[in-house]
C-alpha cells in the first residue's frame, strides 16, 4: 500500500516538474531571438509555429535596426544664416554650407523659419561632384529653376575634405575608402532639420547627386535610417564595391519583404569611363559592380517585376521597372493599412529607372547635345512616385 502511494506521489511530482519545465522553456523562447527559440522549442512546437516566430523575429530585428540607425544620428550644430538663402552649420565638428531655394509660391527672400513655409512641400537635396561646391553645382545645373516652379524646394549642400587626407578636396564619403566623414549621418540630420524648420513633407524627401555626389546617393539609399529618403537620383554615379557588398549583410539582418522601399533613378552615359558597365565591358576592369547589376538589385529589392523600355532624346533609352498595381484602386481601408509600412504610404509608388545616354560621357546631360531635358525628367520621376 505504501509502495503504491509512493509511486503515485513520484509520478505526480514528475508531472509537475515537466509542466514547470515546459512553461519555463516557452517563457524563455518568447523572450529570445529566433535562433535560440528554434533550438529550445524544436521538440515542442510545430514547423508552422517556428515559421511564424521566425517572421516575427525578423520583423522585430528590422525595427530594432531602424531605431539603432536613427539613434546614431546627431543634430546639426551652429546653424546660422549667412545671406538671403545661404546657411552654414556643422555636424560632428565638420563645417558645411548650404543654399535653400523655396518654391515660387513662397517669397524666396524670406527663408528664415517654418513660418515662411506653410505647406508641406517636397524637397530635393543636391550633392555636387568631387572638388566642386554647392554654389558651383547650382550654377552648372540650375535644377532649382524648374523645380521651384513645380512646387519643389531645392537645397544645394557643400561636402567637405577627407579628414584623413590633407590633400583632398571637398566631396562625399561614398564608401570608396575607409574612415572619413560621417556624411550619412550629416545628410540624414540635414533632412530632419529641413523638415522641422520649413515644414517640408518628410515622406517626399529626395536626394540627387552628380559623380561623387551620385556615389553618395547609393550609400544613403543603403545606410540612411529607413524612411529618411523616398528616392535617390544618381547622375553619372556608381555604387561603390563596399556599399554594394554590404547589401548582403543588410538583407540578412531583416526580412527583405519588410524593408522600406526606395525609388532609384540612374542616369548613365554609354561612354562614361567612370561608371562600370557590362554593356561596354568596362566592368571587367573595375572593382565596383556593373551599373546594370546595381539596377537589377534595386528593382528586385523593391519587388518590381514589370519593365518597359522607351526611346528618349537622340537615340537614348529609358528602362523602367515599376509595379503595375495602382494604389488608387485600393479601398480606403487598404490604403490606411499601407500607410503604416515604412515609406510606402497610400499615394506612393516605387519605381526604378535607368536612363542610358547614347554616347554620353561623365557629365550632367545637356539638352542641346542629348535632346533630353534632364532636370524636367528627374522631376517627372519624382511626380510619378508621389
């Protein structure tokens, strides 16, 4: 009789211990990342549950990465006005000047504060090439003239010399070398400052660059906190090898389908000897990836499958990757759901364009030579994604 009671008690105790152990394992699993939960819970959960946990952990990891990137961005220091539309500031001890051109519907001589900009205008940050300046770039391309008339604010920004190279000229840390200025942090902080100071539309923050400035746009597309820029435009630019290789790490850190989308517009001269191209075989002699491969990556990353090619200008070609799904056909509830996902708000479309300028070289395209009004085409691209 005593043996029976003892056996019953032992069985009961063992059952309680197993129950406690199971509860403890489940609690640990919920509180840890997906790799640990897979190990600890592999004998207790089904394959479907593991897949759900994996997706949740990847999504949480992506959100954590966004917060970590944003937390590394500092505020601009010592912002002051030098003239009607010229300002100076510093970031991380590095001085930068910038020019602000507001839309024609505003008084361009008064750009002191958000009180002067009552509407949520889109804005474009312009990055000059190596050795140039904000003022020099402005005098060459005059992007602000047509942009302001179409309701866009335009900001030309000065780069800075490489602190590790006393012989360097003004430019951008696009990832060609190691170290250098934190230009990703600076330009992200500048975008936030402009949005707060002028009430610009943060969902329509764009950046465009030429040459070294165009290289920098790709680094911003890859490394700036998600949602900082809705689109980048690279004129005679390439994606440096170090930034391109980092894409694998970024894709592995978070679920690719949960990444915020960013539109890309690449402008390439077919005879540009700076930009690697598989079309002319120049990529075989350069460390950086062929620009065609870069475009394919961004189209794939954005989930774009539909494409078309049209002839523009004097025998140049414009390749477009776009999603044919028209968000205007969605119901109000579907639009509301989409507004909360990254920078894919309800009235946004994501596109990737690649303009190949026939016989074009390493320069900002001139309409008299190419037959293409590049400034208007860039604005058409922005209009198409907003």
